[in-house]
């Protein structure tokens, strides 16, 4: 019989893994289409890091769940309502480099704080995965943050474009800190961390970069997206999954 | 210039240059070199770099649809390697006196060539296997020889690139091997990819040397060490057995082991198709050029911003 704690831990791993995978799926759309070769390489790198993170957390969830679950079953054989990623990472980039960098930066700052705190988790697998991931995310935050500054303080056009990206994505930042009874159970066991406790630090991190980038946080945001924790996604998400999952779905008996 | 030009027609410097190459000297960027040597190398190296970069497109086409997380990661890493190769060869080519941006402008304007194999479409997942195994396999045969060529920066670039290409080649072969031991549909997918990619892969070595306008000079200067036909034969000899090992049929009725020559005999290559594709009339020529141009123009504002920012920081 699986304990409630184990059930919660599986769900927790899937949330992190889904977020990294869906983010990677979007970033990997850039491979071969970057604004300059060096950035093409950098984006592929970040996509690879995120896939690596998702595989680590899926594998741990599979181990806890048993029943022959694998990373690929989670990634390719679940539907729209079963994915737990945040809405921000599933948004299409439409080949807007600034939008991609802003997404990487906003989500990356949160992931940085998350992995930093999860390194102290009483669950050794979680703390181990966090210790590996934080090195990667540190670089993602630095790289995307530098681009946010360059674009914000670059030309008039780049300033306007990256400000527009910030305006649009700001609506998706509140969701980064949403938590529920699963978080609470795991926090009380020393396994998870309190998202609310890092909100101020996150705000400080992004505000410092926005000041350098001469960008301003939109003041009149009236709508904040929500839903990832419950598997309620944007309309874009079904298309992303249709593309990502089509081969294993079409040939369910095949091994690749 | 053809190989029969008498040596007394050549300047003294050229004679000395040719002699030093015959003696096995490696030419470095600061060494004197005949203008034609420089131009030929620049043409070859920039075409090679363009091929790496354009080659990212047909494979990148399957990244978002790779059928497992492991395959997705391997494919991204592979396509990323190709970007790295492009960067590396552009840098090596810059030692011959042309900026990367100028080379890229030539590509975008449709004035520079790249390997015509990338003007074929990747239609199924098996095509990713076929590219890794056949296209990178053919590239390895070429590049292993180029690693011993007379121009130092090119030869060193090839040494490094060949190591990664071997990994690409193995991952491609592994994709097809998995398909060939899978379901009936997977086997058909693999054979179909083999049928479509085999002949274009043989064309990658270029036309027979009798019809290859640059071969004589390049052989003399040890930029090329073997003829196109020699290299094509080498590729066929090593690849046919690999195909047989996993149950793939080579789509050539005339393919037959020849005991006398100790090589495979093979059928006639459709050179009309080759020249059609090379002259812009392949299935994806227009698409590839559009994709490169789109990426470049979509990124213009980013490059402008980076430049403007760097200049502001210099002033302050």
C-alpha cells in the first residue's frame, strides 16, 4: 500500500519534471533557427539541461510508483489534463528570442531558488537531483539575464520588444508560487520547500536585472494565470503534446 | 590550371610551395600561398561550414517529435554538434581572409553552395537514422582524409570533428537497428528511408573526377588525397555490410561483391538528379534557403541590440 507521503512525493516529482520537459520542448524549437550560431548552441544546451532534469525527476517518480512506469510513459502517454507544468513554459515563442529569454529568466530565477532550497531536502534523491540541477540553472539565469539587460538597454526596438515580453509574461509569474496540500504535506516532512518563502528573494532577483535593463514591471496587471497544478492549461498546450507524443501514440507497441 | 602545366610556367615561389607540399609540409595561415590555393580552400571550407549549418535543418525538423526522451536528448546534442562544427570551420576559414559574416551573406544570397544532400526532406523518424548513418558516414570518409590535408587549420578542425561524427554515425545506425528489430511498420519505415537516402549519399562524394573541375589542383596541393570515386568506393564497401547486418536491403540491383577487385560493383548513379539538385532544383533548396534567411532576419534586431549595448558599455 502506498502511503500518502509517497503519493505526494510522486506528484511533486512530476510537477518539476513536467515543467522542465515542456520548457525544453519549446526551447528546442529554436535549434537550427537561432539569431546567431553561438546562441543556437546555447539554447540547445539549455534545452538539454532541462530534459536532463525532467528525466531525473521522472525516473525517481517511476521508481516510487513501480508498476513498470518509465520516464517515457510519463512524457508520452499522459494527456493534457495530467501534465502539471506551469502555463508560462508552454506558451509558444513564435521565434521571438526576447520572449524566450524572458521566459527562461523568470522561470529560471524561481528554479534557482527552488533547487537551492531542495538541496536541503530530507529526501536524498531530491537533494541530489537539486544539487545537480542548480549548477545548470545558475548558468541559465546568468545567460538569460544578460540577454534581458542587453535587449532592454540595446536599441529602441529591442527595448520595446523585451518590455512587451515582460508585460505579457508577468501575468504568468504568480503561478510560480502557487502551492497546495501536496506541498504542505511534504514541507511538514522536510522534503519540499515553501514557495511563498522565496517570493521576496525572487522579486529582488528579477527587479535588479530589470533596473539594469531599464525595464519596468507592469503595474496594471489585472489577470494572473493559474491552473498548472490542476492540469488546466492554455489552448496552446494540446498542440504541443500532439506534436511531441505522436510517434509513441501512433505506434504504442514500438520500441525506439 | 591543370596538372600538366609545366613547372617553368610557375613562379619560383609557387614551385617552392608545391615542393614543400610534396615534402609533407603543413601550410599555416601566415605562410605564403598561391592565390588559387587560398581561393580553393576558402571555397571548400566555407561550403563545408555552410553544410554543417544547413544540415541542422532537416534533422532539427524531428527534435520536437523524437519518440523518446533519450532520443530527443541525443538528437538535440547531435544537431548542436553540427552548429559547433559550423562555428569551428567558419573560424578556420577566416584564417584565409574572409569574415564569417561575409561567408554567411553569400550563403543567404544563394551564391554559396552547401552539400546538396540537405536539399532532401526528412519525412519520417527513420530519416534521422539514415542521415546519421549514411550522410554522416559519408562525411566521415571524406573528413578522415581531409584531416591529413595540407592546410593546418582545416586539418586540425577535421580531426576534432571526426570524433563527434563517429558518435553521430553510431546513433544513426542504432536508430535504424532498433527499427529493424521492431514492428512491421518500423521495418518498413527503415527500409523506405534507406531507399530514399542511399543514392543521394553516394552523390555526396561529387561527380567522377573526370568531370570534377577542381580535382586536379586539389590533388596536387594535397587538399584532396584521394579521388571522389575512390572515396565513394570506400564508403560503399564499408556500408553495405552494415546494412546487411541489420537486414536492410541496399536499393541497387547491380550491387555485387567483385572477388577480383575486392570491392563492390554498383549501379549507375543518376547524375542528372545530382546536377538538378546542385543547381537549385531539389525538393528543399528553396525551403532551406528560406529557413536560413528567416532565422537571420528574425535575429537581426537581437544582433543589433547586442552591438548597440556593447558600444554603450565601451563608451561608459
